C-alpha cells in the first residue's frame, strides 16, 4: 500500500515539475506571438497612414512618403507642410515677428487647418523655433509631385496664391516708422526661391 502511495506521489511530483517546466516555455511563446501581432498591427497602421497621406497629397513616390512620415507629416498635417514657404519668409530675417505669425496663422485658417489639429500645433512649433532645412526640402519634393497632377492653369493659380501669401507675410512687418519697403532683401530671396521651385516643378511636369 505504501509503495502504491509512493509511486503515486512520485508521479504527481513528476507532473508538477513537468508543469513548471512547461509553463515558462508557454509564456515565452505567448510573448513571441504577442510581439508578432503587435508588429503586424504597427505595420498595418503605417501602411494605412501612408495610403491616407498618398491620397491627400497625390504623391506616389513611396520613398518620399516615408520621408514625410519620418518628419511627422501625415494627412492631417499636410496643410501645414504646404505653408512651409510662408514660414521660411517669416524666418528670413532671423526671427518671426508677431505680425508675421498672425499672417501665417490667418493663411492656415483660410486653408481649413483646425486650430486643435496636430498640423496646427506643428505649424506653431515652426514659428517658435526655426525648422530644419530638411522640411523645406520636403516641401520642394511635395510641390514637384503635386504639380505633376495639376494642369498648367492649376499650377499657375497655386503659385500665384502662394506668392501672394508670401508677400503678405513679408509686408506684415518691417520698414521703419511705416516708411520705406517692408520687404527685406532676405525675404525677396526666399520669395524668388518659391517662384523658382514652381518653375522647376512645372518643367518636370511637362517632361
């Protein structure tokens, strides 16, 4: 009888230790599966975000879309990207005056940028601290891609409106006691760069 109990106890002990050995293995694979699911979900979300950005921007270059996303540009912040030239005009003299900031925010409202959106916050941050040159390059790539989807008339309309807004920003501050030209040579240079970017984009669209 005692031998039976001893065997039963040994068997039970073996099962208990077996369960203990198996539990960490199951936990390991459970974590591996969870990590794989999380990666797949992240990849799916990224693909969806890139598709939304492509639809909003009409950009088909996957590399450019990835660069934009790396910079935090999404379908929601696309309007902010389109206003980057105005930000460059405002920073041309080394600092952004309040009148220039208000002119840019007015252009953002006119473009339909929600004041509570991530795009608006991104725009405000660019007016508080000068953005890196990479953002200006992204705008150049963006406008080049956009122009390939527009007619010549639409390209001219877009360029004319952006140049008008750029001059409004440049005129918003500067001069002395209200006298003289309010547009500095540095601001004129940025405005000329905007015009040149559109001309280059138009040439690529025609080729």
